[in-house]
C-alpha cells in the first residue's frame, strides 16, 4: 500500500503526518512555523522535514502519492496562497514545495481541509455529506457533499462564521459586518457575552472576581450550574443552532460536526445546541445528528492527506 | 439530434415541452391537472398527452431520451412522490408514467427543476453554479453546483424560504417557525408588511383606499415613488439580501437568479437588493451578480428536460 503526506500549516506550528492510503496514521510530528522574512522559508522547511522523515521511515518518493496541505487562508487556482496571518499574498507555496520535494502538492483552506479530515476518518466517517463548524477564536466551517468540498465560486463556501444571525446587532464583527455568527458562537463571543451579563446585573456568579473571564471559564461555570453562565451558554447555543438550521435549509448535510477549542465544552454544548436546533429546523431535517469532532488537532493532517488521495490518485 | 420531454406538474395545470437535446424548444402546451380522486389519473393524462403530441410531431419513442418531471413536492429515492397540494403520499408517479409511455422518467422537486432550467437555458447559462430564489406566494429555491442540484440529505437543500433571518419575529410562518425569509420576501409577506405600515401611521399613500393591497400594488406604488410603499420595498429587499448573503457565505454561487411572481417588479427590486447585498456580503463575494430569471413560467419544462438529459443520457 502507498503513502500520502498531510500538512497542516498554522501561524505558530506546522503539523505533519504520514498516512497509509487506507487512512491509518504511520507517523506525525510538528515543527515551528518560521515566520521570518514573511515566511519565505516555509516551503523549504516543510519539504526538508518531510523528506527527512520519509528517509527515516524508509519511504521512497515512488511509494508516495503526494502531499496535501491545509493553509490558513485562500488558495488560488494557480496554486498561490493568500494568508494574512503569515503576510502572504499570492505566495507560491505549492510550486515551492513541489520543487523542493519532487512530489505533487495540492492545497486548500484549513477549514475545508479539517472538514475533509472529519469526513474521511473522524466523526463524519460513513456519511455522504457533512458540515464541520469550528468554534475557536472565530467560527470557521467546511462543507463536504458526496466527498467534494463546497469551496464556492469565490472561496466563500463554508464561511459560516459570517452568516448573519442577528439583524439588530450594533457591534461590528472583524469582517466589518454586524450580527455574524462568529460574534456569538466563538470563544471571543462567549467571553464578550459573559462580560456583558456580569456588567448588566449584580447577580452572584462564579465568574465574578475571575481575572480572566474566557470561554473555558464560562462553560466550566455553566457545567457547575452557575445561572449567569448558563444564560450565556444558552445564548451561545441558540445562535449556533440558528447557524446550523440555516445550513440545514441550504445545504442540508447528513451530519453536523462541531470542532474547535470551544467544542471541548463537550456534551453540555451539544445537548443545548441539539435542543434549540430541534425547534428551528424544518421537520424533515430536524433529526440531523449534531456531534463533536473526533480528530481534534489532527483533523488538518488527516484532511490534507485525504485531499491528496482524492485529487492525486 | 434526439428529443427529450419536460413536464412541469402544478396544482392547476401541467405544462409540457418537447426539446431538442441542445436545449431549443420544439413545442410546448399545457393541460389541466385532473385532481379528481386524489389525482389518480394524472400519470395517464400526462402520458396520453405526451404520446399524442409526439405522434403529431412525428417523433418516435426511439428518438426520445426520456421524460423529466418537476413536481410540487418531494420525490423519494424509490420514485414515489409526496405532494400535499395534490393529496399525494408516496404516490407512484414515475412508475405510472413509465408504464404508460414505455419511456424512462426522472423527477425532482419543482424548485430544483426550475433552477436547472435557468442554469441550462436561462439567466444562469454559461455559469458553473447558481442559486435560484423564487419569490411567489412563498419563497422557494434551488441550488445548482457544477451542474448538479444540491438536493440535500433530507431534501431540505435549497429550502431558502425557511432560512431564518429575523430572530425577534413573533408571527408564525406556515412552516411553524418564526422569522423565516418567506415571511418577508414573498408576495404574502410584502402585502402583510404594507398593511402593517398602513395601520401604524396616517401617512398618505397611494395604497390607502385600495380594496386589495397586494404585492403588485406595493411594487407599483414604490415604482411611482410612494414613500410608504418604498419603505416596504426596502424592508422586503433587506431581508431578501440577507438571505442571499447567507447563501453566499454557505454555498457561494457564481450568480443569483431571482424568479417567481414578485420578480415582475423588475429592476427596482434587483437594484435595491444589490445595494443591500453589497453591504452584507464578505468582500470576495460582494460582486456576485443578482439578476432576474429569464424563462418565466417555462423554467420548469426547461429544467425538467435538462434533468432528463443530464440523468438519462
């Protein structure tokens, strides 16, 4: 059986994995992202690290289908990459890695790639379509239909964080808009809503007096039955469920997979979201499962490898 | 060149067309929908009418690829149809027409079929993806990506009318929910919002004293500069634009096509919607064209024929 390589390029680290074509992991590791000189050395670093590991594992280029890579930004049809985080604009990432490894490289946005990972070997395994919603600092998403990523005509497909769920919002989202899902159902949104609640009332709460009211603190307090935190958690899940219902009435996936840092809140988040989703969705898609992602931080390398197999085989 | 047949089954009439495979129309006609005995005679009526017309045109079954049919309801994988309007539940429509004609039959929901028609020979011709939004009594929609209809895992794909755009709504939608796009951006919604405005103020308006304040009256008055009607039109287009921005941030089509009875309002509706959409969409999908549908009441027969060619060829 052949191998393929999955790379998850982040602003801090580059995660890499060697996979068998059946989806099992042979080896994984990470290296720091070298951001010096606008990340000009990144393609070389990735190539060197992959080649060195392949040699150590006794894997030749001939045994290797190619490299898939997820990037924190947009991949253009010519293979160049925009990534604000790394200061890249039309950066020749694919060509650079191809030249340095002699292997074929395919790339896509990291949210789409993570969705492909969960579809291939994670919570979406065995389903024909899924939507992954990642609840992190922001809200990202990836849509997979019949094995294909719905990237969209302008790479806006799956930009679920900027679906507007609150027409009355007066605070501005990072995108410039008002009332985006990301303003509520993210770590940032969760912390902001908690601070607003704390400010608005004098109600006792475990959150009062904490130096840092972050999303984790809110969910821990909600889990412990803190009423103020539970209200914030309810609001968070209400907006998340509104986002999912919108996805149900547009792309209607077989399953929703919830990932990202905030998803560590676990069952309480899923239970509340399911309950609210049930009252928002049309009857025929009301039972769509909403589950936690399974691959955690490895979704990117799995998805990148899956994409390489899908596109290069 | 071969022929294919497109059928658009409605609650009142059945429209039918004979097409060349290149998409040009050879002949079209319609017959009344025989609703007696829960529409049990419909398959026979359609088959007889098609066969008679084929004979008159000198077209043999051997020259004919098959029949596509759009239905006002859901088509199940086994070929049976649910259509509330006709009292059908798991009605064997496909088998009935196949048996009576000896031709292959494929069927889909009428909104999806209309989208396929606009994609094939209408406003979406030459594009790779489109979303059709039909503004009628309700709001329907169809999503086409790379020539494939996004029907969804539970046939809720493209149920754009029930995307919730107003979390504060207290009036209930026909679906049982609150704040669905259909409650604002439909003929019914338009008339309701106008009546509310007339009730709320004593502001002079051309609409006062009309026996029937319907969507057409509202758009005619808006076109004539009536300030109250313009406010209603603005609100209508704001919600419609919110729906389109949601579609842009989920499926991100190359073009939006607006059809249905209310789209006869024409340029004023498109201009207002474009303006509002521009302030709601992410920068990279802000320029997605929003255009009027071109096939009018023929979208269904075109799309049904397109589907027959796509699936049977």
